[in-house]
């Protein structure tokens, strides 16, 4: 079923309240998961090194699996924090956590979810490098009928 209403993320206070710092122990937590704060430029250098060492296709595969596992951990968190959420809110948690973690800002534009048929299509705008600039992002189902696995392109 297609969503025609203006799409907005649910509030993020419940997610933000899961972050805690134990600087005396050298730890950052998101709920029960230990997190790392890493410079974005260093992640860019890691990507560059992976491409130079492994080649573009193997590096791409590695980074996609890395992102998949990160999303899996995010989904586990949300199942605890928002156990009674709708499918739309469940999908929105990913972009919300991307914003909270400082990865990218996303503005939801369109979302279609029909769990009975296995249909899923989402469209959002990612904030670009300059303030106020957005680029298009799209997600579609990549899981067997009824699955909850998604990919971005």
C-alpha cells in the first residue's frame, strides 16, 4: 500500500536516550552495544585503502556486508526500544540512526510497504555535502517474501 501522506520520522528521543558515555572507562554505549567514535575522514581513508588493496568489487562487497551487519545491530536495538512500532516506523529507524550517528541526514519522501505481498519501496533525499543540498536515495526489498532485509542504491 502506497503512502500518500507527508512522511516524517517518529520522535528520536527514545533512541537518543540510549546513548551513554563512560569516558573514565573509554567506552561509548548505544543501549547495550559498545560504539566507537571515529573521524569521518579516517573512514574515507579506510575505504580508499580497501579499494586499493582488494579492488573495487571486493571492497564494495566488504563494505556492503559491514553495513548490513551494522543495520542488523540497529534493528536489534529498535526491537527492544520500539517493540510495538508499525512497519513504516520500523523502516524509518535506519535513517534516524544514520542521522544520530552522524552518517547522513535523510528526508523521507515516499514509502510503500505491503508485508502480505512482500512489496517494499522507499525513496528519500540524503543531505549533500553543502547545507541544504539533497541527493536522491532509493531502497527496495532484497529479501525473500516477507523478509525485513533492504538495500540502498
